C-alpha cells in the first residue's frame, strides 16, 4: 500500500510560523496526519495523476494545509498522532478539583480532524461524496 504524504517538514515549518521549527519526528507526524486526511476523504472525488497525486494545484495545497493543520492541532493537544493523546479538561475551585476527558467530535469517517484542517478541505470543495468539477 502506497503511503501518501501531503506535506513536507519544510511546509510544516512554514505553517507553524516563525520561531517554531517542525518537530524532530515531523516525518512520522506528517505520515499519520496524511492518513487522517485520506480517511476523512474516502469518498471525495478529484482528478489525480497516475501516482494518485492531485492534478489541481489548489487541491494539492489544500491537502498540504489540512495535513499541516492536523499536525499543529495534534501538537497543541498533546497527541502524538496515535490518537491516544487527547483534550482533557480540568477545573479547580478551592479544595474541589474536577477533571476528565473533554468530549471530542469526529466526522462521518470517524477521524478526528483539526478544525483548521476541516476548513481547508471544505474551502477546496473536498467534502466526502462531493464531485469536484474540473
């Protein structure tokens, strides 16, 4: 099975912004984030070349942006790309302390996408089941 990686460590560094280099394990994180994007788009339709890469540069950029946004979100939430990390809430008022896993939503594919990743895909018209006109 061919593993498609939609963004490079250099693209991730640019996405994260000045003073925030890509982490040492950027390749691994990008592979896992690309898998998340693939899973979210299982029924999306868009033109590809013989290698399965998108022909439309706007689609390719949206996939790269979504992948970088997914990694950024995983880093911010403490997830290492395995899905084992998560968003935890914690509330303390005086001697009372409450904590637990915050609820997280998943798309129809069961993949937890970063909000910015979801928006990048939707802006490009890459929604599951939608036919992309080219």
